C-alpha cells in the first residue's frame, strides 16, 4: 500500500477534507474577514471625526484667545453675531470650517460680556459644531 488510504473508525477512507468541510471553513473565514474589515472602516471614520473635532476646537480656542485681549469697546466685541472675515477657513489636510461668534452684554456685573465662538463643518454629510464660551470683564 502506497499510503493513499488510511484506516479510520473501522473503515477505509481517503485522508483529507471533504468538499463540504472545505466550503464551511471558507464561509467561516469569509465572515471573520468581513468583520475585521468593517472594524477597520469604523476605526478610520472615528479617527477622521476626532481629527476634525480637534481642529475645530483649536480654531474656536484661537479666536477666543484673540478676542480676550481686545478692549471691550472694539467693534468685534459689540453685542450681536459676528462672522470671521476669513470664512471659509481651510485647514491643510483638515477640511473647511466656518467660524462665528456672538457677544452678549451682561446686565450684572456691569460691563461684562459673554462671548461664544462657534466653529461649524460638515462631515459625512452631517453638520457638526463646536462652541466655546467665555466671559470678558473691563
């Protein structure tokens, strides 16, 4: 005997896998591969959203820092909505953003202002916004 046949469970059979076993193994591996691929897509999309959120937060923080050192009589700190003249703000590798801010004169204590900076962008077809607020005193 040339070793092509083996004795298994009391009868002669060929060594190897049946077609059914091979197909079942292929289906199991395919499902596992698709699950891994979909996980990679979710991670990549999450990373992109996190990057855009970080850029928007930085743009809002930079605007708040710039407004903080202006005298309260500056035209950019008059009560009401204001739009960044540089809109849309295009960040290399980070997309396009729109930055606005709203100034509110507070009744008490006298002379204080609330400043809210908003940075908007669209990601995956949906609008997103980051808002930061601070108070300014004379």
